């Protein structure tokens, strides 16, 4: 049986070999999701967040056709400059590898690479989900969450999506959604959505214990940990809802569809919120990375105790 070769950069390989906590980070948010130069600021804050939590950060990517855990400084600069870097979901990994291309990984591709490398915790901004105008249009993130037993930390699904339908699909797929110090699903840019969760945890140690219990049951799904965006940058729910509704109407009238829809909607929301959605995005990326770092440390300590 062929197994993909994962390149792990030296500091991450050393951390894994010594049993230190490692947190995987996606690279698509840098190469496609955020504008230049704010993408560099996002990278700095994500790395800082993980390190403040006590863990080792590792951006996932495909570098010249090689699935990679961690980017060297020159590679990160190339991805931030977006010079010929593809957006790569899980379905695109094989083609990107075979064609020896550079690929910035979305949530689904990041889970694939991190899982193969033996990393158990992943942080992102928001996951993909069910689209509002096209319920048959569902992100591959959901399917990957259903078959990758990792802890995934985010601020919920992106606000432009159908959040009630996304939460229902996660339930159907058997993905446990745990609210970190909240009983409600956050709305990415917003702290509230009105969608209540069945499970809440108030410490990284509690999250680690729930994850371990799922592994002991042989559950193949990820555990999705959602936390609210920071108070200082969170946006009012009504503001975001109105911005998304207007953006969807603009997309329909402009004939925007398919892969072009998400960047169009996010750009429209950025304009409608006078740039506040960008500040929220940067803030929640850092907070999610920091929480992921603390969870990874809690898992490490638990493993050390059991051994």
C-alpha cells in the first residue's frame, strides 16, 4: 500500500519526536483568505497564539508537490506573496502533489496532512459548511471532519453560510460540537447566533478529557471546539446578517456563482462593515490558535500521566 510522504520541518519533527505539543494551522487563510499585507499579520498572530499556549505551531501546505508540516521562512514568504499558490482542499491534494505545485491548504486538506503527520490539534478561523442559496453546495470540510479524529478549534462556520443547516449536518455526520465557555454556536464574526449547543466545556483539560473519551470509543470523527470571537472585535449579529443578505443579493444580480461566491461575499461584508470584519478575523484567528495551544498542552500532560 502506498502512503504519502509527509515532509516535517526540523523544529516540528523534533517536537513530535520528543512528545511536545504541536498545533497544525491552515495556510489558505494566508494565501487566499486575507488580503496583503494583513495576511502576514495573521501569520504572526497565529504563530504567537500557539506559542503563548505553550505548543509548537506548524502551517500545513503542499510545497513543490510535497505535503508539508511547517513552512520555512522563505516558503512562508512565497505563500504570503501568493506567487502561483493554489487553493487546495482535500480532493485537490493528489493532483497538487503529482503536478509538483505549491498549494495552500484549506481546513479539509490541513486535516489530511496533519492527521498523517500524527498531529492531534488544529486551529483555524471558521470551517466551511452548507451554503445559504444552494443547500446542495456543501463544503468538503464537513466530510473531512467526519473521518478525521482531531480536535479542531474555530469560531464556528463562516457567517456567509447557512448556520442552522451546517449545525444539523455536523450532527448527522456525528461530529461533536463543543462550546468553549459558551452554550451557543458563535457566528464567526459574531458571538451569538441563537443556535444552542448540547455540550459545553470550560477548560482545555475538560476538552482533552472529552476528546480522549471519544478516541477510547473508537469514534472516527473530529471534535469541533467553537469559541466566541474576542469582545474587542466581535461584530453585532444584526450588522453581519444584513451585510450577508445584501451581499447574497449582489452576487445573484451579478451572476456570481461557484468558487467565486465565497471571496465575493467576504469582500462585500468587509465593505459593509467598514473593515471591521477584517479586524474580527485577525482577532479570532489569534484567539483560536492560543486555545488550540492550551488544548494541545492539556492532551500532552494527560498522555504523560497515563504513561
